[in-house]
C-alpha cells in the first residue's frame, strides 16, 4: 500500500516522528526496508540532470512495460507494470530509459551488505526490498528499532546515493504496510500496543493477499475496512469466503502474524525473457536471442554461486498461446554454452513452427556451486566455464558490454526486456 491509498485522515502522521520523537518502538523488532523507485533512482544518481524531470525505466518499445518510475512520473499516473505505450500517453515529456540490470544488482548487493552488517537475519524479497529482524542487534548497537531504521536510511543514502523507506513494527505484515505508507524517503513506527489502532481503519485491500477481486467480494459482504473483517464472526466468514481465506484474513485483521524472518531463502529458479517488437519466424534469430538469454541467466547463476539441473524455455506465439519445454541435465551447470545448447534443442525439436512474440530461458533445480556435482576435469565444458569466468571478470571491470559472443554483435530482432515488476 502506497501513499496514494485511501487512508483515513491523520493516520499516517500519527505513527511518524513528532518534533523528532518517534512513537514507542518497544518490541518492534521487525523492519521492512523498501527502496524508493529503485531503478529510476539509480538512473538519476548516475545522471543528476534528470532529478527534476519525470523518469521512466523499462521496455521502451511498443510492447514494453514500465518497471520503475520516479515520483514525478507517478504524478501523471505512470505506474510499474503499465505498458510503456500507455505511460507515453500519460507523460509524453518524460525521459524513458532502458534498464541497466548489472548496475541495479551492484547497488542492491551494496544495500543488502549494509543490512547484513546490522543483523544476520535479513530476508531479501527482491533487489530492492527486505525484511530485517533487529531484535538480537539492539544491545550490540545500543539503539532502539527506530534508531536502527534511521541508521539504515542514512547509510544507504550516504553509501549509494539513493533513498529508502522503513517500516518498524512487531510483525512482518505491519512493517511492510508501514514502509509503503511512508514513501518516499520516510519511516513509520507502529507501536506493538497500537497495532490494531493502526490496522483497523485501513481498507480491506491492505490485508496481505487481497487483490482487487477479493476486495470487491469482501465489500459485497459489507466488509469495507479491516475492522469490519475482525468484527465478523469467524464461522460466518468461513461460510462466505471459504475456510482457508477466512482464517488467513481473520488472523491478519487481528494483527496476528507469527512469521519469522527467513535469511538467505534459496532461489528455486532463475531466468530471463524477451518480447519482440515484431513477431519473429526466423529460427536463426530466435537462436541468437536464446544465446543472449542463456548468457544473462548463467551470469546471474555464477554471480550467486549457483548451478542448475533443469533448463526450460518459454515460447509465446503471436496469438498469445504460450508453451514451456524443459530438460533435466545429468550434471548441474552454470555454463552458458551448455544451457544454450539445451535451449536450442528444445526450440528446434519440441516447439511447433509459427510467429513468436516472446521467448525465454529459465534454469531450475538450483543448488550451491560447492555442493553441485562438477564436470570431470578434462570435459569440454571446462573450457567454456573458464571462458565464462574470464568474461565475467571483464564485465565487472569494464561494463556489461565489454565481452559478448560474436553472434550477438550483429543486428538482432527488436525486442523489449521483460521483467517481473513490483509495484513501488
């Protein structure tokens, strides 16, 4: 929930600092830290002349989507996950930029390192947000939870030139709500004793997992606020919305959320995909895109110290029919050419002909490199792995375009990078 949500008047101010004094944060060990318009903020940091203009980051072609917009762009209605074409109609004068993922990942690693310097209990949710449990760090730091939140905000800005918003509360659910309500560049403390005072005036859409359809269904039942959900007898709520959803909503409406911070949650899969500006039939062009996607995906694997056992491709045709095909390898790998070889075989042997709108590569069955079975010393793939590692080192020093496969240096079909944008 962002600042634009339909919030009761004065609710936000009640849980922010007054004259430099924060509400009581005793027992508020959970922090949710969310970077403000992260991709756009990093771009503006690199180009300060953009600070006073609307900035939109994402696919800049006709089929692209917005993955980040600064707050000036949002004043015109631009939002994450919006088609770029729509954004251009809303803010034709904005600056539109293609994303630089290597740069965002670099800043994210630095930000997460700040978090882990404060507490080992850090649960990243994406490149730009994380939960922290600071309960065990308070005595060592000589700070309250709110003080830790202020420390994080100041260090992130000092070290990386971007801002973040912090929610401080007794549960993960409340901390995440609070960080969204104090954006941008803010902090909110929800005292444990005032959790229901904070929660109950909020609309039902504030409850975790309630989207537009579920909110509309609850409102049809006369449940407009979280307080309305809390007041309905649980047996009746079960009859109206089903047992699982009723119990989930009822617990959250009562402020109950027992989930702990889970550090270093293992990723299950990793990949990338592209949407073409013009539907592509030429298989040689599709193979070139598979090489590009395999290179990007395996570079991320190596950066994270991971190997994968299963290679899958995703193909979306011009009529939006979408298929996936996969193959499990005998040995886990992080080698670009190995992933590319399997991906092209899946394309050539298991994908019907036709004009293709989107293609993607995903690597699944991930495990740490140390525990993954390694190829034998003199296997042909070993040379490819060494080449990949050398290329990684060159890119880290000279930029993401420093080393590219020769086949990617020629013109490629126009495409628009696809992401999994997170509303900011």
